[in-house]
C-alpha cells in the first residue's frame, strides 16, 4: 500500500531542498510541549542528525517527565532557562523548523529570536487556520498529529529509510498522545499502516504506552478523585460539566506540572456528556487556564474563541481568562448557556 500524497510536487521539492541545504538547524515547538510537540521535534532531530546535520531542539519551557524516556530528551534546551545559549543557536541557524504550532504566539512571547532570525523557516503542523510566518508551511489540519504529518513528509521525499528506531518511537508517541491512544481523531486507515511501518523499525509500542501513561504521581490520582467527588459540576439538562480548581487546592495535592493533563477528559466519559470545561488557576502567572473538550459536532474551538481568549481543535481547545475564579465560573456558565440549543 502506498500512502496518499499530502505534498504537492512543488512542496516536495521545496521541503527536500530546505532539509538538504541546511547545516545548522534549530527545531522549535509550542509552549508547554506535549507528546506530539516533543515527539515530532525529537524525530526530526534524529533524522537530521543521521543525515549529518547539526540540529538542536529548543523548546519554550518545561515539558513533562513522562516524555523524558525519549532518546535525546536530555539534550533538549529549555529556552526560558537558557536564553543566551538559545539566542546564539537561533542566530547561527540556517534553518528553523516550527513543529506543532500554527502561530508564532504559541511560543512564549519572549521566544522572539524566531521572528528576528534570517534563517529559512519551515513549519510542519496540524492545527487549523495557520498564520503565515514561515517560508514553507506544511499544515494539514485533517491529520491526527504533527508526528503523522512529519512521517508522511519523510515518506514523500523518500527518506523513511533514514528514520531510525528512536525516531519511530518518537513518532508513535506523538500520534498516540494526540489521539488518546488512538481513540479519537484516528479513523483514517492509513494511521494503522503508518503504525505498521513504525513497528517494522523495531519499536515496542506497548512499552511506549507504559512509559507515557503509567507514570502518574500519587498526587495526581488523589487530585482526580477530589475533582470528581467535590469539584465537578454537572449541568445535566445541557449535557455539560465544568470544574474550577485553585492554586491552593493544587498545592494541597503536591501538584506538579502535567498532573492535570487529561483530567478534563474524564467527565466526558459520563453517559450523554457533550462538553467539559476545566478552569485551573495558573501556579505561576496571574491567569486562569481553560481547557475545553467535546464530542461529536460541538465546536470546542469556537467556544474557546468566543468566551475564553483561545482556540484550538474542534473537539479539544483551550484558552485563558484574566479575572477571579468566581468570575471565570460565571463566564463558563454563560458560555454553556450560549450554546443551550446545541447542547440540549
Ligand atoms: P489544552 O486544553 O490541552 O491546554 O489545549 C487543548 C488544545 O487547544 C491544544 O491542542 C492546544 O493547541 C489548543 N489551544 C490551547 N490554547 C489555544 C489558543 O489560545 N489558541 C489556539 N489556536 N489553540 C489553543
Ligand atoms: Mn499536536
């Protein structure tokens, strides 16, 4: 079986030339990197390193411990901790790659070297409505993950043989995390063809899943229990749920970054539920982080744009509010009520 081609002939030539011509590559991904961001970054890093390039992954800030098993994760540079070194690498780069984000603002605003650099810029991503900020943008919002886009790009330019086992592990990890272990956004049969190709590289997919998912802290499980028991509010008539959690509550459960990852999906497993909105006070900044998850035809991203200064995917979106948690709860209720007709 041959994968459907996602690149036009012109794009194929352009991306091949960009990667061939580059000598010093800086690979970037979005703030608070997730499995797809880190997976695609390290997979590309593996590939470029194998091709004899000097490549560095610079991410805006901390990424979760459950991604640190990946080969090369210990060599990732955190921009917010290594500004001078990062700027230097950005300045020396002749190619900067933007992975898993569709607008430069998804980097921290301080990650400005991106904008100022004279390097060529290549974007590979799967978020809707990309801004134009790179010389070449390979943006495919119908695909499960940036890792899937990257796999298809390597396949298109005939470079799959230069994807090593580590790179295959990284791509599997990104596809797996962006689809909830292939439980959503994963109805394209070619996804399973891609997995088969990755497995031929020798990956142990079961171990990857354990490495990613069976790494919870005790605090996370107690926090989940607390949220489900004490905090979750259900508007049963509208098939909606929401919860709000304060900094103090997070501290009580010895919260570390990532502990809330995926918790927003849990109320969605209640029978009939259509949308879940999670509000979380940021532990560092004066803001409330908003996560929205939905099923079927409920537009989480539209709700995020209209009410929460955000956006995202159709069924998974996010945003932020700059007000008290009480006011944020009012906004949340207003948002749910605004969609009353679609939620009934
Ligand atoms: P999360 O709830 O995990 O923070 O975010 C869910 C999804 O929404 C992620 O795919 C993320 O990329 C997207 N997202 C979060 N905030 C924003 C935003 O401000 N703008 C856009 N376009 N997407 C966002
Ligand atoms: Mn992604």
